[in-house]
C-alpha cells in the first residue's frame, strides 16, 4: 500500500497510582492489517489501549507516534486528530441520544470538513451496519447490546481514523452479531484501516487477525503472525495462566519489521 501508515509504541509504561500495569510494552499496527492484543485478565491490555489513546500515561517516558507524528504527551483529543480512534469496552455511547446524534457526536473532530463530509461518513457507517440506518432516529438506550456496540464502533469511524483500536468489541454478544462485527473489521482492514483489537477469546483473535501480541504481567510475552501462533499451545497457556514465564522471558521491545513468530524461551 502506497499510503501505508504505522502506529508505533515503544517502551510504554502506565499504571494506577503506585501500581504499574504496563511495564515497557512495544508494538506496531500498520494500515491494512488487524493486530490482536491478547492475554489473561489483568495483563495490561486495556491500560495499553487507554495509554495510546491519551487517557492514561505513566510517569516514565515512552515513545508513541503515528505516521511520524509524535503522540507521547498528546491529549486524547490530539490523538483523535492524529487519526487514532478508540472504542472502549462496554458499549459506551450516549443512551439518551438517538443513533444519528451519537454518530454526529463522533464526527466532531471532522466538523471543519463540512456537512457533506459528515453526511458521507454517516452513510459509510450505515453501509457497514444497515441496522443503524434503520434505527437512526431511535434512542440508543433502546437498542440491543449488539446494536449499541455497532453504534459505538460507528461513532469512532465518524472521525475518519486511520488506526482503530477496540477493547473487547465482541464481549457478551450473540454469535450472529459477533460474526457481523468481525466481518466489518475485516472489511475495514481490506479498505486500508489499521485495526488493533483486544480480544478475550484467543481462538477468535488468532483466526480474525494478521498478527498478534500476547501480554502477561504488563509486558509482551509472545508476538508473531497469527496463522503461525495459532499452532503454538503456549499462547493458550499464557492466557489461561498456566504457563510458567520468568520475568526475563517477557519482552519490552517488538521487532517491528519481522514477519517471523517470536517466542519466549
């Protein structure tokens, strides 16, 4: 792809008070690929996404950039303006507003482009999620959980991001809705978007992504091509919490341009 854009995160530290939840994470996500971030509960996945999004950062220095734009000390608004959208876990939308109003709110960073651009973005969302077009005038609080999640993803897409980050977008949803959301993410990938997904279901993550990072204790334990990693039982052991990994085996830095599977020794 000639217009390839890459999100680069190097040596990310973040936490809550004196507790460090992310301790030196490095990863990359480029245009036209889906990258999964997996690990057991408490591994630091959500904090990693929040940190990239400018919501939570640690006291230590880190290097975050997208397309050469440095975002290490950027606010959440500046991160969105740089082309990164974040869909948190839990269908976080404005339930008292209509679906259309929720989508319009997501277009706020792009308001300078004018009404036609916003209308085009909304039509794009409706083409990806036709049910949202059908319920455009309905209050979002009356939607099903799956429809609310579609609204949350659509709201993020209204900002015309180049990198889309999603935290457990299929959690608690029916199989039919899960398949729809995964199909949309794959379509967005094929259209050139870079997608970073936190997913609790390991098999699903490996099946529907191009590359994967496995987190444990705030660090990267394994990384590689998904089609190869799915064959390694240690990936599943780490997420189940049954793998014995000394701290020395956990990695802080990612080999950015390698397509080979990297495993802890």
